[in-house]
C-alpha cells in the first residue's frame, strides 16, 4: 500500500487535472504550456495503483476532460490518443479501489431536556470553581452539548475532558466534595455516554465506576437515576443469543428444568432455581429484588414448604452481571437453615452479596448458618453463569454434616471487582465480620471441582493439597488433558467442554460433534493398543472420559457388546460404574439392558457388588437392581 504522504501528493495531482475545466482546456489545447502541464501531471500519476482512495468527483472531472479530448476540434491526434489512454487507465484504476472511510458523525443520544440538565450542572461547576484549568476543560464540553452530533474522535476527547475535570474538582475542593457530588456524577455519566458514542469503545468501566463511587448520590437524584438506566440499556441491550460462547438465561432455564426432571426420575436430590431480575441496571451494587426473591425461597424452605434447593443467582440482577450458586436446606434437628454459597472466582461480589443476604435474613428472623467458598477456578469473565450451574449440581450432593468437620480458613483475598480497580485486592480480615458465615477451602469439596479449573498450574497446586504424591497428581492431570482435549493455547479446558456439551443438548443435537475414532484415540493407554467399543465403554463407565462420549457410544452398541466382560477381571461396564461410584453412568447402562447378574472373576455380580459400592445409599438404583 502507498503511504499517507504519497496519497496526499498524488491526490493533489489528480485535483490539478480536474481543475482544467472543459471550456478552458478546449480553447487552450493547442497551447504548448497546457499540453506540457497535462502530461507532467499524467506521468506523475503512474504510481497511483494501490491507493486506498476512490474520489468519485475526480473521476467525473477526468471523464469530462476525456470527452473534450475526443472533440474533432483537437488537431494533435497522437498527443490526444496518448492523453486519452492515460486518463482512461487512471479512471479504471480509481473505480476498482475501495471507497475512502467517511468521517461520519455520531449522534449525542441526548434529548433537549437532558442537554439542559447537564448544562445546568456544568454551569454550577464553572461558577463554583472558576479556575483557568477548569474553564479550559469545561468549555469544549458545553460547546459539544450544543451540537446534535459530533465525530467519534471529538466525543472521545470530551469523555477524557469529563474525567480530567472530575480530577481537577477533587483537587480544588478535597474537603467539600459533597457540594459538587451531583455535578461530578453527571460528569461521570456524560463521560460514559461520550465514550460509548466514540468508535464503539467499551464504556462499562465508566458506568461501574459511577455506580461504585456515587451510588447513594444517584438513587437520591431522579434525573441521574433515570439517565443511568437509559445508559445501561444502551450499553447492555437485553438479548438472549443462541450461540456457543454465551450461556444465556434462556439456556440456563432449559438445563435447570431438564436436570431437575432427570434427577427426580433417578432418585436424585437436585432442585435448581434461577434468581434473576431482568429490569436491574446494576453493575456493582447487589440487586435488592434478587435478594428479595432468594430470601422468600429460603423462608419457604424454613417453613418446610420447599425441599433443599440450589439457587443460581445473578447477584446484580441481569445476564451481564456476575453469578454464583447457593444451596439451602433446613436442619431438622436444630430448625436452622444451612446454606452453602460457592463463587467460581475470587470476586468481592460474593462477600457483598452475603452481607446483603444476612441482613435480610436477620430482619426476617430466620436462623441460619452459611458455609462460603471462593473456588478460584474461573479465569474467563464470560462463564460465571456456566460455572454457577455446574457447581450447583456438585453442591447438591454435599452433606452439611461433612462441612461442619472442615477447618475454616483464617483469611483469604478477594478481587475487588473485574472493572473498577482491576488489580485491587482486599483481604477478608479487612472487611466487617459477617454473622454466622464460615469460609471454607475449595479442597473440602474434592477433586471434581478442582479439575474444573481454567488454570492447570492452580489446579495442580490444589490437587497436591489433597494428594501430596506429585507423580500421581501429574498423571491425573495428564489424563484429564487427554480425555477432555484440554488445550492451553486455545484456552479450552474442562468447563469449555461442558459448555459445548450443554449447548448441543439445548440445540437438541447431542453428540453431533463427536466421532467414534476420536473417542477411541482418547481412551487408548498406548497408541498401538487395539481398542473395541466394549473396552471403550468399560473405561468410560469407570469415569475415564466425558459421559457424553459414553452416551454417544452406547447408542451404537449391541446388548452383547454392552455386557462384554474384561479379560482377567471379568468385570462388565456396569461393574466398573458401581465400583467407581458413577450413578448416572450406571443408570445409563441399565437403561440399555446391562445385565446385573453377570459375575466377575471373583464371583461377584453387579447386584452383590452394590452393597460395597459408593452408591449403596441410593434407593432408586437399589430398586432397579432388585428388579432386573
């Protein structure tokens, strides 16, 4: 591509040719000076190819010149033909080039009432702090508000002016900031709007900053409150896209209902519930409506109107906000509500959420105790709702008797927020103590949650706390990477695998992306090892790989293959699923006519092995085994 200086130079040459208007050119064509000048311009334009310009007006002018050159009045035919050839080449080349980017204007998205309100606050600042610097920063903003639209660059500069102005005001009046609080919030929201209008840049951080520092001011001022809501809906338009990268509330509701029905049919205890307020406009503050919905559900559990429930909570109310899960159950001995609140990252929102929840429960006089955990397994900022859903299934299996025996954490660190002060961390010991809240380590919940981590390094550290044998842990991580096709460079981890699986179920195309050959390849202990469907099924039944691979494979197998016994051990796939404690895999095998009476090499059938299985307390599985 030609550089900017070349484009300017050659464009000026084209403009010079265009200045040779038809009449002047026709009358002076026989003049030597004009002919020489024309050819000088044409020769200089031989390097025009590759320009990122397409000046339509110049093309039209050149076409007029060519029309004049074709006039019978022109006698010098050889010169005329050369000139025509060069001009035609230039026009043809210009027509094939891309149109130049237009310097478009972006509307301010402000109505007249809002403009007047903002000007009122800015005039207040101008009279309250009449310094040279503040006047210099304020004047362009006032002028900008008088325009209906501005270029994106101009709006970006005004956004920066608003921020710089706020800083200057704080310098001018460090002890009486409350006098200008409303005007400064107006500046921050105006900066957010300008930023949004300028080149489509993200302004979520500006919005959250205003909410974080000025929440009390905003809720007490009708204009600021209404304008903040308007901004929110422009920044985060509500939509429920059906795409793989986004686990939307619509998908969550589908999977909650599906999981609940499946678990109830299989004798499970899952009772998931979504807590959301789509009308919320918070990015930092905890949504009071969600606290109200959650506390109502907890009150129903306390009154024995509702069983143990797993709540997936949008803590700020809407789908663009952070999410966590909280399990609640009534202790029949004490009458107290016991809760387990798990957050997938290290975000301060969890502490803030628990503060609001405990205040509400105390007001309702509901006795409670909360076990809280910051899992620290989430790195991607977009998957919190996915983590909350998957974790809700895991905490539904947790016994509160076991949690009472876990040694609580003395301290931990929160990331204050993902937008405001990105690297700011705050210790639990620096925050007010929450009544009846105990913080537990993620290792208290076993390997299943640890392997969901989006950092192999952090996963290894936590796994070593459970098992100090480094070789064994490294072998487990290596196997996990192979079975779930974990790829650090592509940032594809266990949870990304779950996201694909859930999306396929939602689209009613489970297994569409799977391939039998690829499943076999993942399950091979050695590249040269021969592997059959029956052997692959036994390994999947023992938990060596995703359950969706097992779902895919079993659909293509005969009853004979499903019941095939392994060499040496004589165990069937059903034996292995019971021995390793995989309830859903055992039930899947039984649904596909797995024989529970086949004996292994030690003489045990699946029926007799059930008594020593980790699943021996499941009444639903016991009833099925007795019937087959």
